[in-house]
C-alpha cells in the first residue's frame, strides 16, 4: 500500500474524511459510476470519461484496486476489465444521492454548458436516482430504450429496482434519444412536449403513463391510484398525438 501512504489525507477521525481520502479526487467517483452499471474494460472507461488521460486513469484504477474498492475481472489479462468489490458497492447509495443533488442543480440551469458530453449508459443511473419507492402507485414494470441502451424499472413490494436489459412483460415501453432524456430529467422540456414532437415514443396503456412519470418525479401524483398487485398485461399501442393521461401528469 505504498501508494496510499504517499497520498495526502485529511487526517481526521471522521467517516466522511476517510471516504474522501479514497474517492475525493477528481474522476474517481465517475469511474465508480461506470462500474455501478456493469464491469468495465480499460478502453470502455476511456471512452466514457473523455479528458481523463490514459496515465491518470491507470493511476486511479491502481489506487482503487489497492484500496479494495474495485478488482480486476481477469487478473491474468492486461486487457481484462474491472468490477466493484463488496466494499465498492457500498458507494451506490451515496452516488445516487449525489446524482439526485446534481439533477436538482441541472433543473436550475437554462441549458447545458457548451461542450457538455452525454452518454446513453448514464441514463440507467439517472433513472435509478430519479425513482423513489414512496412514489410507486402500482406494481408495474417500465422498459426504457435510450439510444439503444435498454434497461427497465420494476416497482413492487414497496421498492423500486433498476436493471440493465429488456423487461419481461413491461406495462410501458419508452424510447428516446440521449439528449432528450437528459433534457427531460433536468426539466428543460416537458414530457408532453417531448411526446408531441416525436422525441419520445411510448407503447402501452395511457393510464400507466402518469404513474410512471410520478415515479420518476416528472409529474404530479395520479388522481387515481392503481390497486397494488401484479401488473396486468395490456395491449400496447404506440403513442400518437396528444395523450389526455400524459397531459394531466404535470
């Protein structure tokens, strides 16, 4: 652990200070963000973190490995990937809390800063941060496709879980591009506007739309709550034209 001893620390007997000694440096939490989604290879991390530099990324990965936050998925291969350890997974809730804080900051901005980068994969963590179990008004599954990044949200049994990949029998399928997704999350555009412009496509029963928007914090609480229980499969249709259910969501 020579590298850790050479690093500056806050020198405080405080849990937060200890945490910042490990993850408080620039880029570190963004590296963790990528691995909260799935294990990542070195090249994938470089692509997801434009501007980090190869030497700095290698140094951060080495330090996080020594600190027990991440581990190589294939130690015998230089091109192998990295994954969070059990200790690293404990960063999920703090990262989600910071993401919620960041979304609140984004909502106060008129537009993104010039040169701001977006990645479809970041939508998964954003949705996980946006969903709040106390806002689940039905036991339902929603599938999202953000520029080819497919994931789903399951609301049920008093909790909400977000997972990569297609859903089994989702009540709604929602697809959009990356920029529209983040514009919706930051409040730059309204859900109704996005649907009417064709930037967002929705398949599923109109009654489920306000429930999904409320779960994401993008709409007001539905006037009528669905009975909690296994969601019934409903014939799906593409969203076309104004949707009364969606229009009353906000």
